[in-house]
C-alpha cells in the first residue's frame, strides 16, 4: 500500500508546473572616438520596446527576460542613433553581456576668409608692415561649439580670441598678429590648431622675409624650393618652443623623423640612431648592456646625432617637469590628408603649446597599442630596460615605466 502511495505522490508532483528561469542582458555604452562611458544614453530592447538609461559608468541592464532573441537600439542627443544588428540570444536564464559604441555627430565648422570663402592658410606675404590677418570660424552645426586655438611658432605673437563658444549659425572673427622681427630669412611656415568639442582643424600660417634677390629663389608657387614647407628645419633639425618651464628647457614641436607636429615620425630602439623594420633583442646594441644616461651622447642619442645644435633626448626628470607644470588636453587634429590624429595638446605657463600624437610602439614587426603614446626618455633602468613615458586620453594618468630597450618608441627632443 505504501508503494502505491509513493508512486501516486511522485506522479502527482511531476505534474506541477516548472517555473521558467529568467535571463538578462547587460553591457556598457561608450563613445566610439574616446572610449569613455556615455551616461544617460537611451537603450531600447527590441522586440519588447522596453527602455532604460545608462548610468554614469555607461552601464545598462534588462532583467527578467524570457528565452528568445533580442536586439538593441541606442540613442542620445548629439550622437548618431545606433541600430545594433547583433542578435542577442537569451537561453536558460543566462546573463548575456553586449557592449556597444555610439558615434558623436561631427560639429560642422568652417574656417573662412573675410569674404566667406573656405581657406586652409593665412599668407602674410613679404611686406614689412603686413603684420595682421583675419579669419572667421563659422559654426555650421545645430549645436553649440566650444573652441580653443593653439599656436606653436613664437613669431605668431597674438590671437585675438583663443577660446570661446559659438552658437549654431554664428561666426567669430579671429585676428592673428605676427612679429616680423622674429622671422627667419625666406619662408616661415607654421600651423595653428583649432580644437572643438567634436574635432579640430589646422590653419597654415605663412610669412616670408625676402633675401633681396631679383627672383627671390621662388618656385612657381612663390616659395623658395630650398625652404621646407614646415617648421622642422630652422633650428638645427627642429623648432623649439619655450613653454615657460621653471628649468628653462625648450621642447621641439615635432618628433624625430617627423616634419609636422601631428606626424608620428620614426621609431627607435633605446640608444639606436636608425629606425628599422624589425625590433627584437638580437638587433639591439644596448639590450643587456650597462649604459649610463644617454642624453646628449651622440653615440646613443639620436636627437643629438641627427639634429645637433644642443638638441638631446629628454630625461625622466624632463618629462616629469612637463607633466607637472603644463596643462594637458586630449585633442584631435587634422593631418594634411584630413585624417583625425589623436594626441595630447600640452600648454605651458607661457601660453604656448606643443602637440604629442599617440604613437604606439614597435615590437618585432608589429605596431602595438597605437591608441596610446610611447616616448623614450634617456634614462636607463638596468641592463635590459630604459624609462619611457606612456599616456593616452587622460594625461593625468601618465606612467613612466621600464620598457625593453629593444622596443621601438618615438623621441621628442629638448634643448636649453
């Protein structure tokens, strides 16, 4: 009789409904350009239509979901709506993670002359009393535009409004003043960077000092073919900028091997004088060797060897002063092909600035972590390592770390 009751009880219990386990979908919404979390983004779950907002960390979550297939739609003001094609399958009560990136709508702005024409340069010509030029910034977008203007050449002595806010459809006139007594003979060329909250552009600034010859050694464009179309040559291989540092140290506007501030330039193993196609221990002359600080030693310092005239690699202490005394701002500038180049704009106590592009580093034949900056110092760290500075979007989080001497890193020279 007991056996019958147990069988009956078992049969009865097996007929009880089994509660279905619920799953969830969660993830983080980030800015495609910066990688930073996007807060208060609206995330919609399809086909249900349920919505939620991301938190300050960019995180969202949909809980208590039945088994099935889902997709996401993400929207936020000033961003392009994202209709995510990826199908998220919830099965067996599992929590599924789906991170997505959304892209900011570019703030459209134009650089115009006084007649409203788009321009890429201001040419001061060669007249001795021609020291002032004007250009306009026009906000062609539907949202306000925060702008800042950075100059590097010392002979550009004043910019009438180097920062501000432009409302949609507004125009701002900018007056640029140069000091001709600071110009070199022949062509003088520099770039002015206009940075906005959604990207930047560069404006070429040109001025000329005549050498008094009949044809002035000009080519068909009115320029001296022996004078480079950039500020990388006049001062022993590079132009230096006085940032107003306590040490009095001046920093180059370009990396070794570059001709413009936004160019990465060449990659060098620590203590090496030539770039190469393959970077490893066996090809490094300093790896495994006790070599003292190489700053200013032409046998190992490529800045001294190539540029001369007092140029040298920065020491660890030099970079630490730069990080402590200057304002660093994550910036995107256009190169000569219109590509966005990311890096840090570094502004010193003097108000002058230099630009450090993100470079990555070379290991074997591969470029590693191109979204970060890796620059050598001249300071060694034992037989196998030397000190390098690393930074990315947040310059305050810069690190000075020992890197293998055989790594290929970029070099930004300094001089007194």
